[in-house]
């Protein structure tokens, strides 16, 4: 039997979706965690080591504002879709069906899997409306991952088509409560409808909504206990918004990122998460019973004056009146990960933007996809991508199919205390990163900016592993 998320609130369900949950009986006190619980994917195969599910992309509605409903796209009827929980070495079998009005795929973001299962049009024909596709692979790594389409992803992900995956390993830390939160934003009219056209600012920066969502819920309030050891597993599923998270009086201990645990956890009062990134953080709730703590998204200058954006409330933690818990200790270390050896840059990758006629194009080495030259590497080889950003804004660089490590930032070698396996990382405006990866799975693999409007606008390329 697979291990489950610890505590009563370990998975998060978006009950904002119409018909997803029963109304609370009159006079009853709802569990504050229910509003943000995700449905759990149902395993159709009782065999150990195999997780089999039916996965359908479809159309639904959500209520984000009191005045009306918002059309959303769903997996198995909810947005976000169901949480899939696995153990390292499990085989996932997903019987995918498409009930959308257009073609789509499923990209398993961050998982190291065969290229034919990666859900991009480099290796798979899109699944047509009414069609099906069989995804099957073994999960190799512990960590927090997610899945979303890779066809018109700027539109399909924006409509809510995404869901999380937790893969557990042998070194999971204990916690009083563990939560998986998918962070997003949505632009809404007063009646709940979406704007009909993409404005120039959204084309440049990626969509920025005026409403923040936690698992499809607007600014939820949840209850925790003073002194509680809380583990928060965070996914940025937004098209263009960077989440720069802070909580007054609290310090976050970062214990993991995209590719699992970091050997040396570190403390910070801000957790910056770019689109596509994941962070695994823990904290001991430091507050008195009856107090409230606000999790806020703080301004961050990612380009074009975005530091002037006001702070926004993401969620509120209400401290219960129960006596404070005592003696909770944060994890201080995790097993070492293999450090890849430093070497010279093999492939320069220059990110930029340019006007092409009346439209903005986002480019790689001066070209917009699909005109970007394909990189070719032998199977099993180590290669360094020298990713430089000549534009005026940050770009989150995402590599499909492989983890990378950062060798250098702006030409300066990185210290051993920063070692982590990543698949998505911020390349700062006018900055550069040298990223090393072991390309050990043959096929055609994508890399791109994970601001989805930028990827669809040309900032993408292919790597062929021979």
C-alpha cells in the first residue's frame, strides 16, 4: 500500500467547481481545509507498484466571483485535476481521453520518462477531440511534479488544465501537516467571464490575472495550530506570474525544489517561484492561538516595472485556540546528490525578443521556433547549455526530460551549498546561467521559456538525443 499524505488535510480539493462537493448543512462548522482539498486520483489496479487511472480532459465551470461562473477546462471534472500520488519505481498507466473541443496532449512536467510519453508534438501526434492515448512509464525520482497540455498551452493551461503529482522516496521528513498547493491567477470580468482578447501587456509579460488562486480557490483561510510543523509543497501553474511568497514573522526552510530534496536545506523569508517551478518548504508556525498569518505575494522586479505591482494576499492561516505544540524540529540535511563535473559550454542559447512586423516574437539565438536550429547530442553524454538572456525581463528556462545543475551564474562558479537538481530556473534579465545535464534518454526533447505566451511566441527549441 502506498504511503499517504500525513494528516487530515494532506491533499487539496477545489470545491469552487460546481457540483464537486456537497453544501455544508445549516448550522454546521465547515472544516476550513475542505475548501482547498484536491481530489485524489483513483488507482484502478490493486497490484503493488502499479498506478492505473482514467484521465479525461473536459469542459466545466467554476465560481470565482459571486456574480457568475467562469468556464474552465478540467481533468476528471475538476480544475486543478486530481492529485496523483506515487512511490519511486511505480509504473503509471494513464488511459487518456479528450472531451475538449480541440486537440491536446498531456506533458508530465519534470518527470524523467521516455520521449514518446512526454506529450509534445516533437514525439506525439496530438489527441483529437473524442480521441484517446495511452501514457505508460516508470517514475524514477522522488519529488513534486505536475501535468498539463503542450498544445496551445498558453490557452489550455490558462483555462485550468493542470494537476499535481507527488512521488515519494525513502527519506520523507515527518510533519504535522503536509499540503500540496497549486498557485495560479486568473483575469476575470465582473460577471466571472474571461477577457475576450489578450492585451499588449499580457503578450509581453505573460498573462497576469487580478485574482489569485490556491487549488482553484480565491484567497482561502485555513486553520493551523501554533507550533505546528507544516510542510508546503508549492507549484506555480500560472502562465506568467512569478510568486514571491512571504509570511509575516515566519521563516521558510527550503528542503527541496524541482528535482527533489536539496542536500543542504536553507532558510529564507521569501520564496520566489517562477512559472513551472516547484518548491518544497517547511516551517514551524510561530504565532499565538487566535492570531492570523497572511501568505502574500510580494512585488518582484522581473522586468518592465513589475516591482510596482502591489502585494496580494494568497491565503490566510488562522491559528486555532488549541494549546501550542512543542518540540518540532526542522530537517537540517538530506542525502547527497551526484554533482556533475564542471566543463566548458557546449551550446550557447541566447534568449531575446524582437518585433516581427506588428507582432512581438520571442527568440532563441535570433530565431523563433520552429526555425530554431535543433541541437544534437549522443545518448549518455554530459553537455553544458550556456543560457544567456539579452532581454529586459526574466525568463524561466524549462528543459524537458532531464534535470540540470547550475555550474555558473553570470560567469561566476556556483558554490557547493547551492547544489540542486532542477528542470526550470529563472534566467535573469541581462544575465546568464551555465547549466549541465546528462542526456541519457534518446528522442527529441524540448526546451523553452515557461512563460507560456513566450513559448507559444517562439522562445523554444529542440534537443535530439541520438
